[in-house]
């Protein structure tokens, strides 16, 4: 049974004031919870972001950048991700 309450990660996500604003490849005008979570984990965060950067922004590959974004959006929606 799922709860109608918003689900949060099992680790504490730092609040917006605890992380400096940085646009990165996406500029939402704020740092999303996922970005704050990755910034809070000095070993996992940089490794994940390097992998993400290689997958999403590599100049070559079978999929265009737009197609990669589309796949990422569909995969996130299928998992109930609100980002």
C-alpha cells in the first residue's frame, strides 16, 4: 500500500540555504533536491555526476541529446519521480 504523502529519500537532504546556487547544465533558478543530495555525499555525488555528464552530454552516441533527455524524462515518470 502506498501513502498519499510525499515520499522523501531515506537520507537527509540539505535545505536550499545549505548549498550554493549553481546553474550547471540546467538552470531552474534553484538547486533541486537531487542536486543538494548529491552535493551532500562527497564520494558518491561527484562519481554520479561524472557518469551522468558522460551519458547525457557526450558528443557522440546512438541517441541525440534531445532523445537522451526524452528517455530520461520517461524513465523518471515511470518511476514516479517528481523532478
